[in-house]
C-alpha cells in the first residue's frame, strides 16, 4: 500500500512538471529573413530578397537543442537559428499556437547595423563617439506579432561572427496591441523593455520615445532621456510615464490621463540603447456610444389618417460610423421594423464627437398601429447599441375598447342630462309667463 502511494505521488509530480514545462515552453518560430540584394545602385530603391527561416527559442544558453527532425525541409539549414532569450520575451503563449493550427504568428528578421542616434534625447548615450569592440559581431532585428493581437515584440540580437547562436540584447514588447478607451477616461498603452544585464551596453543608459501617427500625420508625444533623467521639451498635455516602474522594471507604458477623440490613432513606442533601437506599435481607439433623444416628447395624440412626424437625435459619439433605425412595439408586445427614416449628414462638435439625426414620417393610414404603442429609435455603434423610446397614442380607432365604450356612454349621459336640463328650463319659463298672462286678463 505504501509503495502504491509513493508511485502515485511520483506520477502526480511528474505530470505537474510536464504540464508546467509545456505551458512555459518557448516556441519554434517560422520567420521571413529579409535583406537587401547587393550589386544594385544608381539611386534606385534597393531590391530585397526573402527566405524562410526558423528560430529555436530558448531561455538559457546551456540548453542547446539539436536540429529537430521536424524542421521543414524547405528551409535552408543556413537559416536555422538558435536564439537565447533570457528575458523570455519570445516565450509568450500567443507565439506558440497548437500543433496543426492554420494561423501562425507573423515574424520578420533583418540584418541590423548598430549606429549612434542624432536625436537630442538619445545622443548623450554615445557621447564618447567610440564604437566598442562589442559591436563587431553579426546583429539582427526581429519584428513579431502574436496570434489574436496578444503580443507585439521587437528584438535586437547579437551573434558572434559567422555563427547561428544569437543572444537577445534588447527586446521591446506590448501586450495591448489594440486598445479601446472611453472619452475622458485614462488610457494605458502598454510597452515594456528588457536589456541583457551581461551586455556592456546595459549600464550606459537608455532613452524612450512615444510618437503618434495617423493618416500621414505624426507628432512627438513624449521623449525621455533615462541617462540624464530629463523629458524633452515637446510633450503632449496629459501624457506621462511611470518613471519608477520605467527604471526598476523597464515599464515604458504611456499614460494618457484624459482620453480625447484626437488621441485615436497609432502610437509607436521606441526604446534606445547606445547604438541600438527597437520599437513596437500600439493602436488606440477612442470609442464613445451616442446619447439619444426623441422630439417631440411626449408625442401628441394621433387619429387614423394623420401623419405623425418624429425626430431622433444621436449626439456625442465617436468614431463616426453609426446606423440609425426605427421600430414599433405594439400593445401585444411584438416589434416590427419601420426603416431608417430620413437620416441627416453628421456634424462634428468642438470636442471631436459627432452627432446625427433621423426623421420619421409615420402615416397612420398605411400602417396598422392599432391603439398605438411604443416608438423606438435604435442606434447601432461600435460602442454598443443604444435605444430611446416614446409612447404613441392613436384615438378614434374603428373598434373601440371597453374603456372607449364606457367613455362614450358617459359622454352620452352627460349630453342627455344637459339636454333635459335645457328643455326643463325653457319649459318652466314658458309656463310661468302663461300663468301671469291669465292673471292680467282676469
């Protein structure tokens, strides 16, 4: 019994270790190796070539896997690399799809040339203007995007000349490739970086830059020189960083303290080391659902044959795309569509939000509205479907209800009483005049 218990415990430990190993395993990435072709000049755009490559990712240099027998046969052995990523930036689950999955992460690999930057918030990193011996190696960069936009990663890797063993020196990642924020809320754009602590470049400072890009227009949002602990002169109002987290954990996330419509667009997080640079892009969408109002409200009483005009106003929404429609919900609880009505063009307010309206002409002669019901305005928007309603009452319906019948009986009784009272009044007055005339004659 004791032996069985021991075997059971050992098996359980083995299963747990296996699950943990599988969940934390680093992927084998299929990548495109892209480089410029040599021998073409004359000021023309350089032609490029691309080859399939395979990246075996590991978290330490001591695990040196042999070439897998499952490596695709169409990949040149010269393009099979073993990447040591001690920061485990490339071991994210979105880069390791299930076996047989059709969808795969996107990856591009390029040769990289280390060089100093001329930007004023980066230049202090290379004041000496002397390139260290450390730079004399083969350098590569990768741009990777995981499945379902769960990860964007950019790495700079170093390999001793003519070897396939590469070490990640700088990695920049974002786990919020696409961000949505409500108007006026705080928007957080994730960006983090890791530097190989054994690299001679790790102790020479860093710089972080955030830029905005939208439809060809760009601007500098924020730039920070980590070596001198200074922000650049140009800084967008309300944009900041967690400076403690930046220095302690490499948290370069951008914080927009009050999101506005003009903040929608693409943001590029760039991290600089001496001679090295890597960047990721994050998309921000400001999404604000519309507020609806119906005019007039309440609606006047309608009679059969009358055309009822009603307008629905949608205001304060972003982005622009909006679908307006009408529905009628009768007394029986059933709804039916009435179409979109006459939709106006959009208008933009001072804060960048939009407004739009629709007008409905409700012809009671063509529509069977019964005694009325609920008229509903529906606005379909990426921020959520919104509704507003108003009550429509139709009087003089051909088949009166019990309430109408009782009201009609009441009105008839009142009219009958009034007629009797008038008749009695005139009759009584005539009799008094006749009596007085008889007295005079006598």
